[in-house]
C-alpha cells in the first residue's frame, strides 16, 4: 500500500511513523509512507499555508492553492483514479474497525491534514475527498487523527504483524470488546492472575474469555452488545 500524507506540521508525524508496528510495515515495504510538507507548495516568502476565514470569526483556514498543488504532485507519481483521498475532520463519517478493514484493502491512501478551523471548502471541487472523523471531539490537529487511522490500517496489512488472525479477532471485529490479558509474574504484590489462565485447558480458557467479553461489552458498551446479540440470532 502507498500512503501519502500532506501536512503543514510534518514534525507531529515523523516520530510515530518511525516506531513500532508502522516502522515494521515500512521496513518490510508493505506500506510505503510519504510525508509532504504543505509549505513546500506555497509560493510566497513566508510560506503561508493558512489565512483568515471569509465572513469573519476566530481561527484560520488552510489555503486551497498549496493543497491542490501538493495533490497534483502526488498524482504525477501514482494515478488519481486508484487513490482514496481522506480528510480527517469532526464533520466526517465516523471511523471504526470496519472502516479500517475497508481502507486496508485500498492500493493508495492520501491524507490531507487540516488545522485551525479546517480547509478551504473549494478543495472538494478539485478532488473527490472523503471526510472521516475519529470521534465526537475536536483535535487541534488533523495529523493526530491521521496517525490513528494510519496505525489502525497498517497493522491490518498482511505481513505486518505476525499473527494476522489476532488483528482480525481484535475488539470490534466480532462486535465484542476483547478480553483482558495478563503476563508474568503470576503473583504481583499479592495480586494473582486468574487461575483458569494457568490451567492449560484451552477449551475452558476460550469459554472464560468469551464470557468475560460478553460481560464487559454488556456493561461498558451496551450499543455494541445490542449489535452482537442481533448478529448471533
Ligand atoms: N480533526 C479535528 N478533530 C478531528 C476528529 N475528531 N476526527 C478527525 N479529524 C479531526
């Protein structure tokens, strides 16, 4: 998969994209990730990427010209018709595990990182862009939402994590929250690991995990639990 990220603040992205699972995906050449500094596509001395909103009000708006130029550069290297362009925004469709699975099947993702009040709406008149929200709260930076989405997608690409089964059986892929996990030591300051996990009886452990998943989902996320009940009927 190819991922291009157009950003006015590449520093927010650099370290997280070079650690852990994403780093493995890049090293194995399963995910090629390119950062594009929006300021490189400006044409004024101050490398201005934002300006005041027409109609007034607080905050700044990302200018349309550098964004269009940056996207056109990307599409010189890879055809636009094979790309999904994504704009993380609280106004977007809600992102979830299912959406991550969908994106993991794409060939090319292009992210536009908004800032301040957002980006000049006319960008939508030049490109087909999907707005995508990671939750009902406002981040100061589209880069942070982009990272969350990129991480959740890259880990699903075959070959990135050893046990792809484990990625597919994570919380939400079966509409139930995942079970809690324990590791050594067996006793820490008097607190024990649940006995069943030490039994070696995999059928019983499986049954225990399923029960805990159902209980926790019912208590913590009744909305998911309702879907789960419908799905097993
Ligand atoms: N940018 C700012 N807030 C956001 C959110 N909740 N989801 C995606 N992008 C955002």
